[in-house]
C-alpha cells in the first residue's frame, strides 16, 4: 500500500494531483488544513493537505513490507543506541517518527492503545530459542486483529461484518506484517465498504422531487427543514415543501413554520392528484421536498398508500428517496424497517441523532445490509447547523477506537 500526502490550495485540487500521480484507485485517509511556516507565513495562501492510500498490486507487496520492516529495524537499532546514551541517538530518532506519523494522525490514540494492550509480561526464562523469537510477531498480529475485532463489536458493528472485514485482511496479511501496515489496510477496507456519500443533486433538467420516508420519531421533519435551509439560504435555490403526513397535525404545522421562516411555498397533500397539481404549480422550482407520514412499517395499508405517492411521479420528473433512521435504534429493528421500505422503493440512507449515541456501528451495518448509499447525518435539533454530509473517514476512525 502506498500512503502519500498531497498539498494544494483546495481539497479538490490536492485530490486531483493525487489521482494524476497514483491513479483513480486512491482512497482519501485524512484531510487537514496546513499552516504556512516562516517569517512571512501570514502572507502565504491557505493550504489543504490530503493523505491518500493506494493498495498496490500483489507483486509489489513484498517490496512494500520489506521497506516498512527496514524502518522498524532502524527504529529498534536507534532505541538500543538511546539506551546506551550515545550522542547520535536523539538525531537518529527523527526519521522513525516521520515514518509512523501517517497512521498515528488518522487514529490518534489507537496506536498507543494497541501497544499497551499488546504488551506481553516479561519472560522470566532465558532459554527461549530463536524460533520463539520469530513467532512473536505473528502472535502479536493475531492479538492485534482480535483487539480490532473486539473494538468493532464494542462499537456495535455486527459480528458478521466485523469478521468479514478481518477475514479479507487476513488474506493479505503476512506473518511479519507491521501493525501500521495492517491498520492501514483495515482502515482503507472499511472506507471502501462505506463508499463516498451520495447526497441530493440537481435534476439534469427541470425540477427534482425528493421524498423522505421513515418511522415516527426519527426526526424527518427537522431533517427536511435543515436541507431546505441549505438549498434556500446557502445555494439560493427555489424550494417548495410538501407534507403527506396528514396523521400528525403537529408535524405539518412544524414544517409550515419552517416554510414561513424560509419564505418558501408549503402545502399539505392528500391525494396523488394533488402531487401532480404541485408539480405543475412549481415547475419552475429546483426542488420539491416531500415529508411523509411516519407510519408503522408493519402496517400494510399505510405502506401501500405511501408507495402510491412515491411512484406517482416516476414518469414525470426526476426523484430521489431518502430513508431517515435514528442511530439509536437497535440493529434488529433497523433491519425490519429497512426490509419494509425496500418493498416500496430504492432509497438512500440518512442517520439522525448521532449526538445521542456513542456507537456508530449501525451505520456500517445498514450500509452493508441494504447496499444503500449513506448521504447525510444529523447530530442535534439546531436548524440548519446540525447536519452534514456523511464522512466515512471520521466514522471509520471512531469504529476502530480513535478519538473524534
């Protein structure tokens, strides 16, 4: 695997430079702002540093591992010199810190955690032969993988998916593989499984209608208000709000209030014909966002009614459907909900209430179970602030035990 940093004025420009040099197969591992250095640093433009990884072809694998092993060997030799208080030791330690910083920056305290938990008690016996010394690294890699497995389970990643990920990594692991290399492989693999966020985009021509579906109490109405605010205020788009939730007066009034604040049209719709009328009335708009009733996913009659609404525009305009789910819901219930809505339509995923949970395993679980792309996540009630596009790097970092 190649891990390399590219610096440019914008993240997009840095990523383009990475793709030019390494190809389209690169995976973004970290993005951060870089402060200029020097006396006139305040005159220099703002820069962005992007760290990318590229999984090399199998024939390059041995060379990559050999290079990393040589760094570790060098580091061990330098530590031995330091213990002997030799003058050259302080200067010799600097290269090893640079080599290890790439992964440490991604997962912060995880590396220290692994080192602490993987330390073995000192052996009292002095008759260990060379073979035992050769087996030590393989045993530690096994313990390293078990630690990551337990960390994922603690973050409520389903055991099936945790095992699949580690099994895939085990196929390319080598007995003497350094922890950093194994950790980078797992990090990249999980990012690839999440994929990039797929959010609402403009229609190729004309208006786009966006339906928001999901159970009661997950925050659909507030999420719609946040997205409408981004389109209306930040992007200066023409937006109309509709609600098909005729069962809860409070939800309709809440959305009406947001519509009044944003100064956008609002309607309650009861029939398919009223949706068609709205399409005609708002044909010059960019987006129509539709709130739907949060029915029980077990009520067949209500599901059929919602399906009719969603599919009534299939041949008329472009549409997208987003299933809104709470990150605090039990995985078994999420499966039941996703199965019920999958019978109606294809959808993308929005997760809410990330501020109310300390574990994010269900984001990976539902992504892999449904195959649906993740789009937005929300983490509070503030409109429009507490929403952002799903960030796979940050999520994987947390699933592997790193800091926020």
